[in-house]
């Protein structure tokens, strides 16, 4: 799409998935297209000098880029954070890095990319086994610097952080949650990506930041360039190239309509989430960043039902210390008190990684070394977090939740480590809540099926439907090619949810939902009818869900769930939900269409 003379070009509509609501018409800033494949090949003797020159040029470019970023960080954050880039420059000038790569090109006739990767890997492996923590961390620096040099070798001259100068829609093949979190918020009007789904962590971050997003568009990066103007709608999940005047007007009207429905709903803030026949559902908020806590109260939530603590880990270059975590958790707990905050222990892996951990990549990261599996294998890291959470519990109502539980043994082991931490704190005379409640996420089918067994060891269940859907249906939640199979209302998912709710209630514990389904108004009546006690969602989603609760009787919702449990297809169940919604809350239907 060319921006010059765009008015002459036909309009074209790209359909993806709505990642975060909002309509924007703005200029594109396109981030590196798909990473070029690494050229690991044997070079002819005549090409060796050329290859060395390519490497040297890429290193020089990298040095200039690091200087620029360092300057920017110094300006924005301060000198202390900017000094990490001195280390990066030292790596660039280090003879092991620089000369050895050149030697490998000469001696082994390797391409610049191949030689650089071999050198990086060798030093990374040696450093990551070092006793000394400082040296171990240098492995991450080497990797980071090598990544920059590699992308310069591939001709990728732009990085999100380096080039965004004016308010734009960021278009990228993919954005990692940490890239999303580190963007300059005031410059980003929207996110548009080739891959992803509404439950990918990039979309979750976009919602947390209140930035509209359309994900899973397939090849949008090939169809637009920096400087083009596009229209995006994060609710419908569409991007429109060369929008006509009529289309712009239509979306402008739509955005105004939605705004006016939303501002009408804002009046519900102090109203209870109660059905027409007096049944109450607890509505809580999901937060990813500590700063979001101010949104929780504004949205009228009764506390935080899911604090995704992993952003403390991926946003920093080093593992967060007990003190650093304490500051974050205590801050949230005391601001919310007497309302509760459920702190989920760190859920790294899947599509979220902390560079400080330097974990090896896996073929199936969502089925791999993720969340509680990582924590149980790294008790020292786990204990640092548990101690910080326990210490924060002296300053408000704090609950602990373990993610990715697949069997009861993991709960028992995690609880034993928690007891160990409590014992240590008692000995150190550090106060904490002796009655702190512990719950688990039910997000793996094996946990849902054995919820009756697991319920003996916990005080609550919160269903992570984003993962429960992906693991039940064997559909990668971030893979847009199988997104059509990602069906939250699949009868199998519904049955697992029902089993979990019944098992929790039989033991007298409450059961909530904290996945994306909890914030989707189309799902509210169904979840209530299944017997859910709590729904936890992005703060912005809360008013519409509250209105949904207030629009029905529990009897109507229960009837819907009974009908749904007898239905045979996901689409059939969805249409029953839509039907009831159209009858009792037609204006909310406008928001989700
Ligand atoms: C979920 O899986 O539904 C959930 C809430 O956790 P996350 O999205 O962080 O995996
Ligand atoms: Mg999950």
C-alpha cells in the first residue's frame, strides 16, 4: 500500500483477531519484517574478505545503534540503567567476540552469520555454567549483542525502540510481551501483527496498556510500509488499507457509539454485580503491571483476581530480588486493602521469557519447562518470590496462586516449599499472614479432571481458560493458522469447566475464571449458569460484564448453561449465548459485534 495517491487505490480489508479494542486511523511504523533466515553456509575462498567486511560493517552499525539507544535510555530513565549499554559495547570490542568471529570466517570458511553464531554459542555455554552470577549474566549480554549484529547482517535496520519518532500504529510480524511492555506508550496508537491471537500474551499486554490491537493477520507486514495510513478496529479484528471516505465515516460513527455505550456503563462503577434475582458474582481485575492498580478501583473491581507477576521478571535484566518484589507486591496489596490481590507465582515459558534466565529454546514451549515446572526445578528462585509474597501479606489481603498445575503432586511440593518459607520468616521474626490462602489455576485438562483430588490442598480454583482451551483442543493459542479451531465454547471445554466448578463446590471452595472468557460479555451468562463464583478480567472489560450480570436472573443463566451442556457444537453454544444476550442486553451486543 503506497501512501502517495492512496485515494486512487481500492480499499482492502484484512481480517485478523481483535486483540484489544479501539478504532484508530493513523500512520504505520513497520518493524522488521520476518527475521531473515540465518545464512549458515560455507563461503568460497574469494568471498572471505567480503564476508569479513560484512561482519565489520554490521558491528560498526551495531555500535552506532547502541550509542543511540544508550543516549535515549539515559534521557528517559537515568544514567544507572544506561550503563548496561557500556557492557554491550565492551562485548562488541572484545577480542574473543570480534577477532574470533573473523578467524572463524577465514579459517573455517564460514559465513559471517554462521561464525558469529558459533562464537556466541560457545561463549554463552561456557559463561552460563559459571559459579559467578556476574559472569553468568554476561552470557545474556553476548546473546543480545549478537542478535543485533545478526539483524544488521540481515539488513534489518530498524528496531521498535530505535526508530519510533511519531505517534503511529506499530506493524510487526510479531512482538514479544517484553517488546510490547517496553515500547514508548505515548508514541504507540495501535499494534498490528502477522501472528498471535486474542489470548497471546502480546494481546494481553496491549489490553493492559489500553492500546488497540489487531493480531493474527497473516501477512500484514508484507502489505504495508512505514508511512502508509491504515484504519484498524481492535474490536472486530480488522485492518483496512486505503479506506474510503465512507468507511472512515462509518468507523468514526461506530467508535462514537461504542464510546457512548462505555460511558453509560461507567455509571455502574459503584453498583453491585448482582443478578435481577439477587445472585452475586465477584468481579475482579487482571493486572500485568504494578502501575495498573489505579485502574482496578476505577473499573469498580473488588480486588485483583490475577496479578501476572512474570512481567517483573521479563522487564528487568536481572532476576528481581526479594526486596524488589516485595516493593511491588506490598504496593499493590496496600493500595487494594481490604480487597484482595491474588499473586500468581511466576509463569515463564510458553510465549513469555526472561532474558536473565537464558533458558534454552524448546520445540514445544507451551508443553515444556513452563510456570510451576520451572519453579519446582529452581527452588531458590521460587523461594525468593514466595518470601516476597508472604512478606507483602502483612500489608493487605494477599493470596497465592500456582499456574500450570497438572497433578496434585506439584501442589503438594509447592505447598511444602511455601511452608519452608513461612518457617524461615518466623525464625527471622518477619511478619506475614499466617492464614494466607493458596489456590491453583485450573488450565490443564488433567487438573480439571482431577479437581476433586486437588481441591483437598487449596482454598480456591481459578480457571485459566486461555490455556485450558489450548490444551484441551490441542490448538496453539498464538498460532493464527489454527485460530479457527480455538473455540472456547467447545463442548469439551464446557464439560471440563463444569467438572471443576462442581468439584470445587463439593469441597466448599470458590471457583473463578481469569482467562479471556471472563472478560467477554458474550460468555458471562453461560459462566454464571455453570455456577462460577468469580470472574477476573482486564479492568476495561469489567463494566460490560457487570451489565450482563445485572441484565438476567440466575434462573435464565442456569437454563442457558443446561441447554449449552446438551449442545453438540461450539457454534451452537455460542448462538444460544448470543440469543439470550440479544434479548436481555442488546446494547452490549453492539460492543462485541
Ligand atoms: C489463562 O491461561 O487463561 C491465564 C489466565 O493465564 P495466562 O493467560 O497468563 O496464561
Ligand atoms: Mg495460563
